[in-house]
C-alpha cells in the first residue's frame, strides 16, 4: 500500500510517501493501528484526520486493498 502524508501527518512521520507492505485487505481502523505502531506521533492526529482513496474520503467500514494509494489528510486551514 502506498501512503501519502500531508501537513501535520508529514511532520509526524518525517516523510511524504511511504510503502507499507501488506498481503491482505484491512479496515481504516486497522490501518491507523499499523501506522501509529510505525509512527507513534500520528496518534494525536487519528481522531481529527481523514483517510482518502482517490477523490473519496473513506468511511469507517471501507475495505482497503494492499494495492491502494491512501492519503492521510489532517485538518487544514487557510485564508
């Protein structure tokens, strides 16, 4: 699975892209568990960030494929 980190998530992980070797599908909650295990600083972003696949934010009951590209999008503001 290819992961793309934006803004605070990028700072928390120290990278903008990461490949996560997976062999089976998983839920967004399971993905968050894996990501926080790899990057503990992401824990504070879990409840406020969104996961997206393509142009769509993922619902909690989505099933993620090992070949998906997932973006981790923390809250943003601008002006």
